[in-house]
């Protein structure tokens, strides 16, 4: 279109890609931000959609709205098929898009450790559609338990297994226990939802391995108070429609949720570059490929070290990388000195467990219980995108806090063609 | 389960069925309310989900929550397959349920006047899934128009046809025009969404035929101010992926929405009883079948006359029938005198067109413009089920009013299996 400003193409509008685009607002370039979705998703609250506390639109904001006023940025909804490093082109659907600088921020998805066939019975939680599907499974299990006459089947329907003891697994298990014991408890006539069994399975020796050990212990205690069974040091050896196996031990359950492994998006394959064990592209201290300085990889797709330690796959890390890459690109375009190598600044870790229960780690300061829970709520509302989301989430949390209810208890069809 | 109270089975938890269940709260019976969904839907606001203003959960409330405290009522999620009048049993999925009194309130769906093949290209708006699918089509049309290079295709993508000039058609057409001209107007770089063309097609001589003629004229004027083209007296003769035909006139468009015909659910077929032209079961003045006084048909499934005029398919009419049938059944069970025949009391008609534009008819008093619009908003918030829905809808309307934005602009997959 006759625009001769350098073209910066950013793949992925998650925390990393979106922050990079915004960091380039004043830079002398034109930006194309490409995502297969039309919205930016606030993933830390996705488990609340899966457990019927929030609606999808409460935590998703149209990318076009966010960048509406940034006139050097345009948004393209499309699916990346590959990258041609040598001709400097990205293939999006059936379109080729030339770039001068490329930022790859395509995120991560679940890893089933070589058991991809488990995905069908044990869905993970990365996308809006995952969340509405999990919500459907959870709520349908109670509905089916109410109608079945078979006590064995009823027990299997009321047993919920969450695989993986990181923050997502802990949050899901806590939320399912609360759903059963508080929100649904008076709603059925044949079953008692508070008899539902929630099982949290972790292969490693403790929950929340990124947190200090004392907080892991507190998390187990808090989950037990909510009625969650925690199984530590027990890798899952089988997932099927009938249930899970932990070695010789078999547990019949109809709902299995996967919150265990993470694998990077195929960016390293597209780029033909070095990758780590989880498929993340290995980048240099400026977050660019060593042999292609015009290609940056950031967020969950990048394997980065800072101060000798791997940078964790967290939203604040992704945002810091986005801001950093924006500065590097702006410096290049303006002929300024290259910024110092990327350093990750850890701001703290937070995980919520249930009503008035959370753990927070800020290095010297550690918090649990109600204080950590309020802090968690305030931080998450503050970081949400846009006034509308903040208002809606805050009001729904307040309502849920007062009523002990869940507001978004809809069973919607997996396919719109059903009936 | 050893309960010898008479069993009242209610099919459908729309306005009619739910009101009937609640009207029986004090009656000496046990009630089973059966619906294929787990929620009661506030259908008058469904077009706002379709046009990205509200989320599904804002206008849908779990049926179990609504009836949680009504201990004589239980809820069954299931699909009615048929009714055996002679054995007094309902077939739900693979279960037979015996009844003493039966209330059929299974609603209505769209009629394509013998052109069922049009449904694929011209979806109607009756269910949550319809609304999210229409939202997806509307938003994707703008996304695809932004990327296409073909000006013919772009024009077809930016042309939206709404078939049917009743309240739903008028509301949809107005909301799409506002979406294009206000919410999306600054979000794209290649296209100008305000150039989108919205066409409202009505086969009859005027819009809103249930309203006084003066208000129909005002509605046309208000729609024209919003940029909607109104075509009156023009029946659609063809719908396809390429567009619509109005007799010899062909209009290329990629999005067609159907708000024209209504056909009752198959209740009359299940019951083997008389039906009217749109498939509604003909009932007597007590809303029961003439030859089976224990079977009532109410709501959009029933063909009822009151004061010599047909009762319209509106939410207030459905609720009045529900209350009436509750009273008739309670009277029978308690041995009281049978209530006087059903009389429909018309409370007024309201239809919104757009920002500060609505029409309201209360017989002697007719309102238009801002007054009617505020009244419409207040009435709809007041009639929503539950404090949570009222709060969320009111806040989102306030936010939309101030920001001119639409908050729920998500393109979600039609099937959860897509990527």
C-alpha cells in the first residue's frame, strides 16, 4: 500500500505479542499483529470460566478494540501455517506476508507426555472453547448422576480427577470442590452434590513446585479442608472413559481434567531453530535467534535464561519480554544503542485455592488465607484488560462471595448443529 | 419413591412452564419440570447476545437454581421423545415418566415456509447456540471483508439481510447497523464498517404488524436514520450462500438472518390433537385438551383465543397461561371450584430499534424515541430472572451507552474440536 516504513509482524496476541505491539506505538514502523482468534484472552482466569463463575466475554477483549487508537498497528485474524526465514515471509492461511522484523509469540499448549490419545478423555485448559467444554462436562456429570439408577455409575459420575498440581490444577480442583459443596448443594433431589469426590493428582513430590515448600504444605491443607483428595508422587499411567490409573491403583471417574504438561507451539519447527525439551525456541540474550537477529521469540514459545535461571512461563514474564523486544526493535529502527540483555524480574507468585484461601510468595514475604485471597483478587482485577472486564469480574465475584453461587452455569452444545 | 402425591409433569422451562411450576409451589402435588437445557432463557434479549452486547450467561439462569427452594419440584434435564396419552406417560430420552396432570409448554421454533433448506444459510434466533453462531457470522463477515482483495466479495461480506419485520427482525437490523456504525467503526484499517449495508425485508405491507400503524411508520423512519434499508411487501423467494432474491431482484450478501415464520414444537403431533396452521395445539378455554382434561398446552405451543381474538406469542401471554394453569391444577387437587376460563390481559407492546429509539404501545398511550427506549430498558431489566442478571445487564447497558462499544465481541468456534 505504498507504505515504506519497516514492517514488524507479530504472531500471537497473548500477553507477550500484545505488549510488544503496544511497546512499538511510537516507533517508526508499521505493525501487523496476527492471531487466529479475534480476542486477547486473560488466561489466568480461564479456570473460572471452566467452573461456571465467569462468562467468556468477561475475560476476553477484541484485539482490534485494544489497538483501535494505535494507528501504526493493524490486526489480522488468521492462522499461521509457517515461516520462510530466507525470503522473510510468514504464511497465514493462503496469504504470504513479508516482514522486516518478526516477533513470534504463539504461546504453548498441553503436552500429554506422548499419550496424545488421552486428550479426548482428559481435556486441557488453554482456550475459551476448552473452558466451555470443561464447564459442560462438569455440569453434565451432575445432571447424569441425578438421573442414573446405577450406584456404581453415579459414583463414577461424581468423581472428578484433576491431573497436575501446578497453579491451574490447584485452582481447578478447589473450584470444583466449591461448586459441588456450595453452589450446587441444594439444587438436586436424588443426589447430594457435596458427596462428590475431587481428586488432585501430582506426579512430583509436592503441589505448586514453583512456590516455597511451606506454601505447598499449606495448599495441601487448604485443599483438604475443601474436601479435595490430594495424591502426591503418583504419575498417571492411564486415562480412559472409565477413569484413571495411578500405577496399580485404579480410580473410576467420568470427568478427567488435564493441567499437567506444557509444550510450546510449533514455532521452533517453523523456524528450524534449536529447541529445548518442551519445544521452546532457544534465543539469545536479546530474545532474537542467534543466526537471524530480525527474528524474536518471546513468551511461552521461548526458552530464555535470566541470571542463570530459566524464565518461567508466567504472564508477567511474557509481558516483560514483549516490552523488552519492543525497545530492541525501536532502538534498531531509530539507530539507538542496543538495550542491555533481557533480565526477568520476578514480581511474586500467587495461586488461589478457594473462598478466602490462597497462597502468595514475594520472596521475603509469604501470605496465606484471607489476606492472600484478597490480594489475589485485587491483582487479577487490576491486570484485566479494560474497564468493562474489571467491572464485570469484580461484580460477579462480589455476587458470588455474598450468594455462594456460580452465575454462568450453562451447558451449551459442543457443536451448534445439535438440535 | 413411595411419594403418593399426584404427579404434575411440566414439559419446557420457558416462561410458560416455569411460571406454571412456581404457581404450584403450595399445591399438594409433586412436580417434575423437564427441559432439554439446564437453564431458563430470557428470550427477549437473545438478539443482544447475537449482536455482541451481552453474554449468554447474562440472560440464562439455571432452572435448578430458580426452583432450589421449592421442595415439591424437581428438575430433569432431558429431551422429550413423545407422549403416550392413553398410558399417561412421557418418554424422555430412554425413560418413561408417569403423570397425573401434564403441562406441555415446549415453545416454538422457526418456520421456513416449506424451504427448510434455507435454514443453513439463514439461521434463526431461538436458542443460545443460535445467538453465538449468528454473532460468529456477523463478526467473521467484517474480518473476512478486511482481508479480501476482491471488491465484489467485500461488498457481499458487508451486506447483511434480515428477513422478517416483527420485533426480532427490527431489533436485529437496528443492532447490526449500530454495531457497524458505532462499535466497529474505528477498528479496521482496510474497510470502513460504517459502509456496511443492512437490509430489513418484510413480506407484508408494514413493519411490526402487531403495533398501531403510526408506530410502524415511526419504526421505518428510525431504522432509516440508523442506515437500515427497509423493503416492505417483498417476500423472499430464494436464500443461498450468494444472497437473497426478492422476486426478480437479487441482492448479493453473505449474512442472512431469519426472523420471519414461527412454527410450534411438535406437541400437537405427540398428543395427536387438533392443531392450527402453525402447528399449535388447539385447547379449550381452560387450556386443556377437550378430550383429555388432564393435559394442558400453554405458551407458544398452544392456540388459544381470548375475547374472540387469538392470544399472541409473547412472554407476558406465556406467563399468564402458566399462572392460570397452576391455579386450575391446584383447584382440582384441592377440590376447589374450577377457575373462570382463561382471559389474556394485554399489557402493552414494546420494541427497541437502537440507541434512544424504541416504540411502545399501551392502547391509548403510544410512546416513541428516548422515552420508549428508557421504558424498554427498565421493563426488561425488571423482568430478568435474578439479581445477578439484572445487575450484569444494567451495567453492560450503561457501559455500552457511555462507550458506544459492544462488550461480547467473541468469535468462538462452532465446534469445540476445531484446533
